[in-house]
C-alpha cells in the first residue's frame, strides 16, 4: 500500500495582469520527494483555513522585495518593487506555521521573509550596501554559478550531503540577510560571506535557502534532499 502523500503548501506569485503563477520546478520537486503540492493563492482572510489543510509550507521566491518597513528600515531607491498582498499573506501564514511547529521551507525571498518574521534585517541591495556583486546571474538561471559553504552539523548539512567540501548553487537575488533574527542560525554562506541559508534550531524543521534548489536539482541531485527532508518532516506531522 502506498504511503499517503503529505500536503505541502506552495505560495503563488501573481503577474501584472492579476494571474496567479508558479514555476513548475516547485511542483515537480515536491512530487518527486513524495509530497502533494497544494497551491496557495495569497488571500490573507483564508490563511488560517489554508494552513489547516497543510502538513508543511514552502514560501516560494519571486521578482519582488520584502518591504523594508517590515524590518524597521526606510525604503531607498535601490529597493525593488513590493507585492503587499502577497507579502501580507505569506507573513501571516508563515508566522502561523512557525507557531504551530509545522515544517517550513523558505526559498530565495521566502528565506528573507523567514528571517524578517524572526526580527532580522536585510540588505536592501547587496551591491549598494556592501559592494558585493555577482548574485544576480544572467540566464540560464538554473545553472550553478557560485560556491556554497555549509556549516557542519546543521540540518542543511545533513540534507544535502555530509562530507561534501563545497556545493555550487544558482544566484538570482539582489537582497540578502543582514542581521539574523532571534534564534536564527546561519547554515551556509557564499564565498564572499553573503548568508545563503538559515535555520531555526528551536523548531523541528524550519530552513531557508537563498538559491533555488527546485531548479539546481536538475544539475545536482543532492539538492533534492532539501525537499525530501521537508516531506519526511511533514509525514511525521501527518501521522
């Protein structure tokens, strides 16, 4: 008898015409790991109802920024566009998921939001704020472009391969974690020191990655371990 698939929520993006959208890589990665993708339109009044259906939550990435007002900063010209409705929904459902100790994975902007809801801050623009360039690679966006140093003993280290001296990941962001929030552990960094992964050790499974493992797994099968770990954690919740 096949095991029931844990229900994994995936937050959706919306384009300028108001149409919801999501890269297929997220769905394919969850399915391959044994989960059942549940797509989440960003409707804040329904956040609690959506959460009650889920065994785990993935806050996906997108071409927009977390509003600096959420981390006590003033917006500057280097800050990119915001999507208030989407961010409002993601913040609400993410905070509720963390409060319920539901397994959580934040990807790219989702990692940044995970840090912000724990009281952390962001660089509004890496190059402007730190002089560090090279984190917005040209197409193709799924090809690994820089190294990744994973801290030994972390959840991420266990998920994508203990004993591997260095991984390589893609890079499609202009913002990054500046100050980690309360209880936030830095789990990986780029060669230039930019934070590439965070974890919340006080919860059973709460991790954020700055790259896109749903895309990089096509080039490095070890990246699929992030989704496998999420689904296995969700399976524990379901039972």
